[in-house]
C-alpha cells in the first residue's frame, strides 16, 4: 500500500509525528519480524535495497533505523519485543519440512524463520483455526510433528 493508505487506515508513527507528505505516495509494506509478539514496521523499497547487501530482515531493519535516527533524530525503538519461544534451528527446520509436505513454500528448510516461513506458518495457523501469529513456537512445532 501507499503510505497515504496506511495513514488512512489509522497507522501512526511510534514517535507521534506525521509521515512527511512528500512520502505519502511511496509504497510501504507492514512487517512484523517477531509476529504479533513484537513491534511493527513500515518498510519501503529502500529496505529491499539494503537486503541486497545482507538478506537478513533484522539487519535491514536496524540499518534503516540507524539511517532514520541520523536523518531525523527519530529516537530509539519503541515497544518491547515480546517473549518468544527459544527454539533451536533444528526445531524450526522440522517445522519447515512439515509445512513443505503440506504444500507450503517456506523457501527451504534451513531452520531460519524468514518471510516465507512466517507467511506459511500464518497460513497454516489460519487454516487450523489458530491465532495467526506467523511466528514459530513450541506448540506449533509439536502440532506439526503430529501431522500426517
């Protein structure tokens, strides 16, 4: 969506300032890197430029945030990253393999909960009438390991 559409939907910046009108036509995607257990970010095409150097979502968020702080003195992150289960990469990889067997595209069973994995988890959670957190947790790993 364009930033103006996010604003019209009620989205506000964490620092309380308005989005600059000059940015309102820019495309932006909502990103929840910790699922519903953490902060939300609007990412613009610059986010994906940063990811060309390092494909990590967290890396790109932090580099973009540093740039924002330098340019606008925007302050630090607001809001805590909620508690998430401490899973091993092997747990996440097992979850990914189960999702692939169900026909989901997780981007590979590498044990890293990237965008495609989180999207697939959310879709599986919705289909199985669970709260769509889009984030791996112990209960989901256990349930998926039981799936045929």
